[in-house]
């Protein structure tokens, strides 16, 4: 699955105007995402900030409103199109695109099976080389690898910068399980 962290950043001289403009633009972005097949329960607000803006002499000149959402989709092949549609609808901030396995549990089970088989094969080889027989495991420790870092992508503020489809490549995601097994010897 893919997770897009994106949103709108609006500046205006008045706070009410900045909030209104950000709200309207974000509404269009969320509607467009829903129209692209992203379920409403897969779209959530992750950050909402209001920043006063000051001139060099510290006089208040206006406000900036940032409204950032997370949108998850299993349509990996459509991420570029979804991103383009969101930008065309008014998103002017793309903070992160990340890829992950929606349910890593079955893959972790398979990786665990392979790790245990590999540990036993290595232990049996070492026992044979030492002229002893391998006994039962006396201790088993498991650790999982960290997920790969998300793909980072910066987007220009102007939506007009996107005239072509944005190419996005998910690459591969690795599920890693490490086991350390101590065997008795006979």
C-alpha cells in the first residue's frame, strides 16, 4: 500500500480568510482523493497549524494555515495519478510518500520459517564439523528488521508545475526476521 502525506498551505492577511481558503482547498483535495477511489476512512488529518506572519519590524502581516492529511491506497500503480489529481485540486504541499505491506503478518510467518530452517541447517553443519550431534534448541531469540525508509519527494508549491504524470516507483519492501538459536549438543 502507499501512504501520501500531503495538504495545503495558505497565506492571507486575515486569519478567517486563511482558514476559509485552506478549508475550501482541502475540501476539494479530499473530494478528489475520494473520487480517485481512496476510501474516506483512509484519509485523515495528521496536522493542522496556524502561524502568524511578521514583517522584519515584527508587525503582524497575516497568517499561514497548513492542513496536512494522510491518504492510504492499495492502488500502487495509480499513486502518480492520485498525486497529480490532488495537486490539480489544490494541494500545494507533498511531504512524504511511503510504501508498505498492508498486512505483513503472513510474510513474517514465512520469513520466520525460513530463518529457523536456516539456523538449524547452519547449526547441523557446525555440529557435523565438530564431530558432535545437534541436540534440541535451548534458547531462541527473534528480532525483526526495521521497515525501509519512506520515499521522500518534494513538490513545488505551484500546482501548474505538473503538466505530465508524475512517475512514482514503489520499489521493493523487505520483511526481515532474524532468529538466534542456541542448540544443545550431544
